[in-house]
RNA sequence: UCCGCGUUAGCUCAAUGGUAGAGCAUGCGGCUGUUAACCGCAGGGCUGUAGGUUCGAGUCCUACACGCGGAGCCA
């Protein structure tokens, strides 16, 4: 077999004869000349098959190729501004690997139901490939960011014996003789144990929510990254969060331009994402809502529409801090200046993409935490290990969680979370 | 759980209560520079399911199923 060259490496092979392998993305024919668009996962290449330049057999092979058939093609690479990608292959040989049956996803438009039913094939489409490559780059940026700052990856369990925060609905199942177990909704409590062992840690993995929620901002299975830092207060936490977001966005802007162009993303919106981000208190957020004519009662959580109104006031992510403690989880530390407030922060993405980060300083006082657990009617025995973290060398500590798919959606400018993960899991769909 | 909208060819959509149509895809033919190519021909339908109104229902009514969007909830 001749060595395979990838489309992304073609600049090194201009003027030379190479062999590429891939699938037929599209074909146009004009009698004695055929234009085959090859895709190989790294890009797209127009291959020209002239009847006069190849044997009858090769020309017939090119004729037989249907959309998504796999094949091998050999020819000389040349610069060609008229072709997609800027290069073109003057084919001398075409070998069929496998002829594709009638491919369901045609070049014309499709409805979302059809596409999601064919997700296993939809991921071959140009925009989906671009989104998934950006997702990959974001994941790498996340790991690089924390690794460069001395964080240690600390993997929490996915099977947990009880509800982490006592709020969300969880997926429940039988766990041998030990009774009910649950799929994790957050690795955060375990991350706190990690932070007290290793100083700075992060978790990164799938999490599960069983809420019967059906909106474009929801998945039942999604990925979350959760840093947790010993000796960080709320301000340190917010400093890290904004540095983190800036790094992710600027990395994608620098390294993923071609993909952002395929997605027709307005990059000027992303170029704004530079520190410092605006920081407003919950009280100030409520003021914005009241001034916008929203009938909002102090003490309620912000809804999706409220978040959009607030984020529309800014051209970069806005950090809303110090929420009423009644709408936040039991483990969040109270504001020493106002016991009704929790030292929490939510980061709202611009352009209506909503909450991408939720975080807080954690309650580090044993007695207060015990009190909170009773207040929330949580089973204390399940949290004894967590309370131990306050019994043995408790320190101020903070952390936050970033929803990966919401971040991918925002950066890619896509409408629905289901396009930000290869195989989305939603309330009425667990296939393919 | 609640509130809207939808379901017609493989796909995307048309069709005043009166013979079910187009584009794409597929097949055959034509074209030596195409960019979702183009031109000609052909095949392709229990109009989501079950009732009802009517001389006559894709169209009007009722129920159900499925889907999409939103609310609540959440990252």
C-alpha cells in the first residue's frame, strides 16, 4: 500500500504525486470530467478526473462512486484557488474501497428530527465536524489551563450513594445488596476532599441530571469540569474563572479559525472576551431586571429569560455574585456581611447562552455546615465523610463548575446543546 | 408536570372541502472547469393512528401517539 497523505498536510506535497484515502463528500460531473470532493476527517479536497488522463477502468470507478463511498485516490497536488481548501488533485488512479448505499443525508436541508435520528452519520457533516473539533480543542485548553497552574486531575466516582447537593433529580438504580445508588450530578464534594489532599485539583467527566427538562439548554448527560482550590476565597475563585474563560476563548480564536468560519461564527463577539469581566452582585442584577420592567421578587433565582436580559447589558461574560442563600446549595458559605447571602457566583455567557459557570466559596465551619444539613433535611450519616473535611484541618476553599456543552455551544454559536456532544442524551431520546 | 406549534414521496415542503404536486435524492441519457453544477426522461404516496361531520376530508371536529419549541428546574 502506498503511504497515505492527509488533506491537512497537502501544503507539503504541492507538485508531487500522493495517495489519499477517505470518503466521497460530494460529486459533480460534466461528461468527460468529474469533480470528486474527498473528505478524510482532516479536510476537503477537490479531485479532478479527466477522461483523457486516466484508463477507462479508473474513469468507470469514479463514475460508480456514490455519496459517502470510501475510496483511495492518487494524483498530483496543485494549488487551485477555485477549489475548496485551495488545493486540487489531478487524479491518475481511483480505487474503490466500499460503495455506499443510498446515503440518507443529502446535500439539501433536513429537519432536526431526521438529523438527530441519524446522528451517527450526521457527525460526518462539515459543520458537525467543525463543532466536534472545537469541542476537542476546548477540552485540551481546559486541561492545559489547569495543568499549567499546578492543578492535579482528581477523578470523582460516577456511582454515588446519595444525592450530592440534595436538590436535583438523579438517575437511580439498584446497587447489588447496598440498596439504591445514583449517577453523579457533580463531582464537587469529592473534589473538596481532593483539594484538602492536593491543594488544587480539578475533576472532568460526565454528570447526569434526571430532571424532566426539555429545552435547548439541557442534556440529561453532560460533561463538567470542576476545579477546587484550598485557601481560595470567592474573589480568588472569580479571578480564576475569568482567566480560565479568557484562555479558552482566545485559544479557540487563535487555533480554530477555519472551523469558526465553517460555522459562520461572528468572531468579533469572541474577540471581546478579555479580562476583566464585569462583576455585579445579585442585588445589582435584580436592579437591572426591575429597570427593564421585569416583575422580579428579591430572593428568587434568575430564570433563563432573566439571565438573557442581564447578559445583554454586557459584551463579555458577566459574573453575578452573592445570591440569596435560599436558592443555593447547602455547602455554600454565607456572606459574613449579610447572612441572607451565599458567597456564590454564576457566570452568564453573552448572547443569551446563559449560565456556563456556577461556583462558590464553601462552608468551612463544622457547626454551620451541620446546621445547614439539618435545615435542608439531608441525611447527616451520608455526609459524615464530607463533615470530616471540616473536622481535620478545615481551610477556606472555593471552586466552580463549567458546563462543557454550554461552553461549546456559546463559542460555536450553535442553537442547541445537542449539537455540542457526539451523542446527546435527552429526556425523550437515548438513541443512537 | 404545564402551555404553544407540528406530523403529506427516502429528505425538505406545497396543495379555496372537489383528479396528491415541486425541488433534492435514486435510475437512465447528455455535457472537458464544476462550486448545493446544469439539461432531458423515469420510478417513487394507506397524507401519524382511531373515530366523527359531509354527496365528497390532506384540508373541518374529537381522542390518542410521536416530535419540536417554551415554562418550571438546571451547568
